[in-house]
């Protein structure tokens, strides 16, 4: 079964197993699972509980993974964490996030044109 995609607003896309939005910290789409509580506000959404994605840092070109991993000076693969609480359309990034928005709060951005067919490379 393929991924069902419906753009609900400038901020959210409904997908088969949840809601997808653009993450400005990771510079990719994330999917919040259906099992999370959602207040129904399509432009300034609140989802609970918080969301935490852990995986390996990927090398992206134009928002797409090129099949390579980020590595440190010793050649070791670098882990990635994106942890946030989305409340009233504000992404509140937790301090354990490994990207530049760690510890900051930013408005949920609009989804970039063309992202509906380039949903996140999700990590287990």
C-alpha cells in the first residue's frame, strides 16, 4: 500500500499514518503519528505528547538524501536527534536536539512547494 497524501493547510499534510510538517531544524518533513493527540487546528496545531526522532545524520542535497551518512573526523557515523513539542503552531525544540535549533522556539513554517512528493526519510 502506498502513502496517501492530502495537503490540509499551508502547515500540514495528512498521510496514511499521521500528519506531516516541515521541520526547519532537520530541513525535511516529519510525520507525527496518528496515535498522538491533535487539537484540529490546521494552521497553528498542537500535538501531544512531544515528538522525538532519533536516527543517523544524513547528507542531503536540495532536501533529498543522497545515500551517504555524516561522519566525524574518525569516520564514525554521527547520530541525530530532533526532539520538540508542537504547541499552537510553535516548535519548541528540546536541548537534546542535535541541530542548530536546539533549545529554540520557532513558528511552524509553511511546507515548501514540491514537498508533498518528497516526504521524510523516516528513521526507526
